[in-house]
C-alpha cells in the first residue's frame, strides 16, 4: 500500500508506530523521493507544515483537527518528508 493511502487507516498508537517504520523503510529505499533528507530539513519542514496545516485540511475537504489524533501525527510526518 502506498504511504499516502496508508495514512487514512491510522487509528491507534500501534498503527502510527507501524507507519513510522514504513516511513523509515521508504527513506532507506527511496531517498530520492524525500525533499527533506536531513533531520534539520525534516524538522524545519515539520514546523512550517504544522503552521500551515489548516489549509491542507480545508483544501482537501477535511475537518481541521482541534486536537491531534494518531492520524494527524501521521499527516504531519508524511508531509514533512516533502514540504518546502
């Protein structure tokens, strides 16, 4: 299953842990797909995406999270790999 499709299935802490493992394996196998391949770039992108994430949810027709869920954390991690 593609990583982006996997996010919608995340409901529990264990689901998120498995997703983080999948992200790590994706980075190992496909580093060229990652716009932010260093911890510094990844964390900077994460900070920027969190600040702008309401727009993502609005633009994709999703409710803007009031409190983060395990899925929200997965959204943040997934976006941080490519967000500029």
